[in-house]
C-alpha cells in the first residue's frame, strides 16, 4: 500500500481522490487530457432508468467562490450507459468505477441498480438521494430519514456491490438521515451534494437559471461540507466520503481530518481540468509538511 | 484543448464597451475559425468563453463586450498581465461546405469569429460576402478590416440607421451566395434561418460551466439528438437546429 | 420620500440598508468613523435576558469568500443594554433602532421583549430564533415551525412594536417556518442567519473554533440567501428583510428583486468598516444603470 | 483608526519564514507602540492583524511570520503593490508606568512591537533592558537593532542554545528593573507573569474578525470584566489578567 492509498468498502484505491458525479462525464473528456488511471476512481454522470435531457438552459450561473448548476440529471439512461458508455470507458480506465444512480421512485432506483450490479467495471453504487434540481424525486428522498432508508433498503436487495448513500446538506438534521441510511444497510455515506441557491439577472429582474434555483458548489460550500462530514462521521460507523468545494491537497487533508475516508472533487474539475492530478501530485508534499506518513492514519 | 498561461499583449477599446485583446502563448494545436477560448478571470469562479477573432503565430486575438463583472475585470487587463486560458475549444466552422461564394453574417459580438473564417476562406480563393449588423454607430467595429482582407463586399447595417443600411442584417442580404456562415444573438440567428436561401452553419452562445464537455451545462436539443454547445458546438448546421419556442 | 426610501412595517426608512446584528455592536465603533444616521437603521447586538460572555476563543475563522464565527451571543444583558447602551446610542443615532433579541426559553424572549418594548428608541424587535452558536435554545426554536410560532406568539403579547422573526437557513423547509411565524403574528421575516460550518486546523488536526462549529457568513452564502428570500417572499404576505453576504449595491438590488423589502448587511461591515455608507452612495448609480427610479418599485 | 491604501516600499525575509515590510501611506493619526494594523489580503476574506514594528514619517514597518495562506500571500508582495490597511488599532502600551528602568521581554513575532516601544522609552531617557527569546538561531532577528537604538543591554535566548543563552526568556531576566513590557506566545507570557518581580503590561494575540471592536470575536475575560483584545487590548496590565485554565 502506498502513502496515499485508502480502503473504501473493502476496495483498496491508490489514493482518495474521486472526481464527483456530474463534473467528470463518463471520463473521456478528461482521458484526452491525462491518464485518468491516476485517480482513486471516479463517480460517473448520474444515471437514471430512462434517458433524460434535463432542464432548459441557462443551467449555470456564477457565484462568489463557486457556481450554481441546474443541469437536472441529463444522461442517456442506464441501458445506453451499459451498452455504450461503459465499453468506451473500459478502454481508458482500468479500475473499478463508481456508478452514480438517481431516480424518481423506489422502482427507478431498483431497476437501475439491478442492471448496473451486473457490470464488472462497477465497483460501488453511489445512490443520489439529494439532487436539488429535479422535481418529484431526487432530493425529496434525501430530506426524510424514512424515505432515505427505504431507497437504500430496496437497492441493497438487488446488489452485492457496496452501496453509498449520497446526502443533501439542505436538511435540518443530516445526522438522522445518515443514521437511517446506515441502519438500512448502506456501506458508506457520501456528502455533501450542492446547497440550494439562486441568482437573479439584474437586467431582466428574473432568475438567472431556467430552473429558478440551482445547486451551489465550489469553495464557498467547503466549511459546510467539513461540518457535515464531521457530524456524520462522528455518528455512524461506516465510511464517509467527503465532498463540497475541495480544490487543493490541503482541502483533502482537512476533509480526512474531519472524518472522511475518501474525498470527491467536483466543481474544481470544471474550472481546472487538471485539478485532480494536481491535487494527487501535491498530496505527498502537503503531508510531509504536516508530518503525515500515510493517509490511512488520518 | 490546451491549458496555457497567456500574456496580454494588447487590450484596447474598439467600440462601445467592446475590447480587442491579443494574447501570447505557446499554442501547439492549430485553431479553427469558430472555435473559442475559455479564460480564467481573477475573482471569478467560472471561466468566460470568448470566440477567436484572429490567430497569428503565437498570438490569439479575441474581441469581447463588457456585459458583467467578469468581462469588466477582463477589460482592465494591461500588457504583461497573464491569463490562464483553455484554447482550442468547440468544433468550429466546417469550411468544406462553403461553395464558391459563401456569405458571412455577423451580429454584434457575433462578428469576431467571422474574421478568421473570412481569412481562411479567402486563402482557398472563395468569393466572400459579408453582412455585419450592429445596434448603432457606436457599436460598429472592424468592418474595414474585412474589406482589407479582400472580401468581395462588406455591408454594415444598424438598427437605428446611424451608419450603413438602416435595419437588420436580413434587410441587407445579397442576392447570390452558395452557403451561409453566421454568428450572433439568437433572435438574429432565427431571422437569418428564415431568410437564407441555401444551407449554412450557425454559431450559438450559451452560459457554460466548463467549456470542454464535462458538465452538461450548455446542452441543447437538435434534430440529431442532444448536443453540448461547448463540444459538439458552438457551430450547428442549419439542418440540425431545433429552435426552442 | 427619496429614491432609496422604503417602508418597513409602517416605519419609513431613508434607505433599505441595515447593518445586521452582531456586526455593528451598539453602533459607537462605527459612529467614530462616520455619521451612522446615513443608515436606514441598524440591528443592535443580540441581547439576552442575562449578561453573557459567549463562547471561548477562537471564535473566528477564515473561509472561502466568507468567515465563520461562534461568538455565542456575548452581550451585557437587557438591563444594561437599556441603562447603558441605549442612552449612549441616543447621542449618535437619532432614528428608530432595531432591537435584536435572543433567548433560551420562551420566558427569556418574553422578559427581554417586555423590557425593550418600553424603550422609545426601539423601532422593531428582531427575534433571533436562529443562532447556530448557542446550545439549548437559539437555533432550536428556529428549526421547528411550532416552536418558532410559539416564540413569536408569546412575544407579540408583550409588545406593540413590529416583531420580525429572524430565521435560520439550516433547515429542510424554511417556507414552513416562515409561514408558521406569519400565522403567529410576525410582522416581518428576516433571513438568513448564518449557515452552520466548520474548519479544522491542519497542524493540530482539531477544529479551529473553540465551539467546534460556527456560522458561515460573507459572499459565499449570498446565493443561498437569495434563494431563501425568493422562496419565503413568494409564500408569505408580510415583508421580508434579506441578508446573507450582501456586499455591494448590486447585491442589494438582487435581494430586492428576489422579494426583499429591506436588506441587512453583515460580515461586510467587519472587513470594510465603511461598507454600508459605500453601498448607500453607490445605489443611485447602480439604479440608473438598470433603469430603476425608486427602490420602492422593486 | 484610519482606512488607508498603503504602498509596499520593501518586503524582505529577515529570518526563517519572517518578513519585514515597509508600508507607505498618509497617516494622520499618531501611532503608539503596541498598536497594530489590519491588512486586507487579496483572496482572503478576513484582514490579518499585524503589530507595528516601527513608524517613521509616512512609513509603517511591520514584521510578520508566514503561518498560513494569508501571510504567505503577504510575503509575495513587492515594491509598488498596494494594501488596504486599517491603521492605529488597539490601545498600545502605556509608557507612563515604566519607571526609570523598564524591562522589555519579547518572544518570536512578539518582538516587533517592543522595538517602537524601546525607541519611545529611550526618547524619554529611560534605561531600557531587553530580553528576546527565539526557538533557534534561524529564527533570531534584529537583536542588534535594539542595541543600535541605545538599549542598556540586549539578551538573546534560544530554546536550543544555538545562539545566545540556552533556554527561555525567563532564564535570562536581569536582577533589577522597574517595570515589564512583554509580548509573545501565551506560554511565554504566563512564564513571564510568574517570574517577574514588578508590575507590567502584556500584549496578547487572538484571532480577530474586524480588529476594531465590532464583532466580539476576540473577547477575553479579565479581572475588570470582559475585554476585546482588538479594542481594550491587545495590551492588558498584569493586574487585570485572568488566565484561562
């Protein structure tokens, strides 16, 4: 095991750096720029049972130290992901990938997970019960402990792969939801999804995003993410994957010190396509400065 | 795509709120007309996409309008300042379809990408007609540079008639042309779409997250499926366009 | 009425700019720098029944585009506020002031409001049911619609002054809490209080703040604030005071377009002591650019 | 307090991670030893408080140690760069208590404010003794400048004994003095508090929000009530100090 390697639900990964779902597509755009096998793994574009176009544009807005997005889960649907995206991915990425799954009903989640469970390329299933940009599903499962547990319980029945519950910070008590997911059999928790935000176009006096509201990500949300990771990792005994505004090796270390086992990097990939390899390269030096021999000790 | 730290060589106002910036850097990719760059601006989180006006040796020239905080910061850059820039983004125009007598139609800050396009088409000895539309005299820039390139005819229109033909670009389209290349605000593109008598290519604008196809922030529906303006676009052919409304 | 003036619960104020509680003390520090009568009003330091020292230090931490604080409601207690602070304030501020009230029980709130109600200098009572930095009170009233309503109802009985409920964004459904406050008789809603965040000291591997968590404020939270103002102002018929990261005249206009009647300015006062007079001075020019004749039309 | 845009005149490393910066600006207030300035740093939200090392004409000199991102950015400033600065913060030392033979005790980056203090005390013809403590040889700075001022004696201690007396400042206190002025890390202040034989004044450090008394971010408990380190401090008298533990 190297200095950077960590174990996530029984699978050892070379380092804890995981591009977050929705910021890394299915990997090809980045594979054209660098060898994406340098990553611990990555979480692919949120996949639903049926193909989705998502929301109308504009889907993106600037924010202080961050951005808003309201893409709305555009994806080709699980069947095309399996028949087209995964074979293409196999050529450029030779590690287990994290499959990110969204849905609008328990059946949606179950059908999608059942299909992805059969794919040997998939290492983990990350269940997104926290998308703020779709209506009648998504986040509504993630804001109630019972609904969250129901999704996780149903999904666990149809897969033997580790199941990660991706949680929303837009709740009064994130710990109660994390605990409900743990009790329902989740193998890990990942958090935070985006904070619900909004901007207004001063000229039109109307919302900038076609969807009115969107999800805030980027450095602005980092302190909220650290707090959620700390609270949840002190309350559950399953691993926690920290995300939310991580942009540097120091941010990664702060997340690990807050209790995370691994770290997802989101918005940073969009403004600097080389963000993840840069972080991985900077980690040993940052660790040396702080007297950290191996990440697994944190 | 390349990520390059460019040095500002020049940044000058050329019309109302409109700036011409030259950026020097070691570009290894050849850049195509209709492609764009994505510029990182200090204090702003997202990069700002700007279409390419001209390329010479190791210099990329862009023309942009100050429309918000980001472009305002950009307008204050001076010689020697550096800008982290992603270059060579988007598909660009396909020159092979032009026929002998392509017509280039630009509106406002949609004009710049047509300059490099005209240059490349003239290299291939095409007869290039150009129609450029602006709101008013103060907004007009660089019509004479299209003439200097050797374009067969360059027509300027202004909405208020303060210079050139009064009206919209569609009020000034020539009789004969073999193909249309256009770039401008969406209402203009729609009007051109209706008025044009041949096929053609349209360059679209959209708010972008990344600019290189990762975030799905700038997707649009086309007759041939969902496209990312930043990756499969910004140029779409007339035949694949599906208007919103 | 001037271009900038607005009416807040029946009281006309010269402009909608209100320094937020906890960032402006009782006004003197700023009165040494400029004539604070240029402000619409200001919300004074959160006052409790008994004197409080607050939390241990460090109470402050840096954050991307913002800061964390965990002051914990340090204040001299309502009796000293009335006997010492208000008379001193009278010398430098000649407008109605907004009294900010916190408590740890319904009785606390009632006692403090009863006393402040008798002070002619006080124009409004802003009831803070959203402080994230105290335990056993504060935010816990603001995370449950029934508890929030109970505080407001009790306070309304002991005062004839307009009562403003200050809400927390750290909830699943801020609209339900705002509506409960409206039904309980609140005359206005102010929001958002800070987002719950945390930072870790990489060298000690422990939380930077003595209180572990703290409240995130500054431009980072602005999009969340705009979203909350939009949601609440579309759901209630009483005025909404928007706050959270406001730093410029443009931010003020965005808040007003989102549905706010007036705007509180918080963290900006701490990093630029002249933030509020600068915003007030910049407003007419910003309005001209956007074709806004009077703020009251927004 | 004044809010001034200062221009960096000089910014040089003088010891390990330790920088000496000179800032020019139009200060109208007279600045007292023990006061501090609060510097706005690009990319950081909060200002950074730094104690004043020296004042001459329209120049404020500060000495700071790189301990994080903010001070790292500060260390990269060069001549001509500007910094928005609040000057004249805090109470400063009260010189009237010094008696004939004040003792100045500084530790690490607690040394700088004692320089301006020594200068002012010497102007009043006091006999000034100085003890400066550092971790190691590489951390030591400017002991000779205290001698050049005309201090009666200047003793340096280092924890590892690589220069001066091996040990802490409290291992090198002189026999006779009339009053103590001290500044340094809290453990040193506590040790001085126990070892000193007279009264004295202590300068404290705390994380601050505003630096001018508005936010209550840096409050501490004293025998005479709650004090704000930034406003009623950073200097407290020995008699009012209430140690945490």
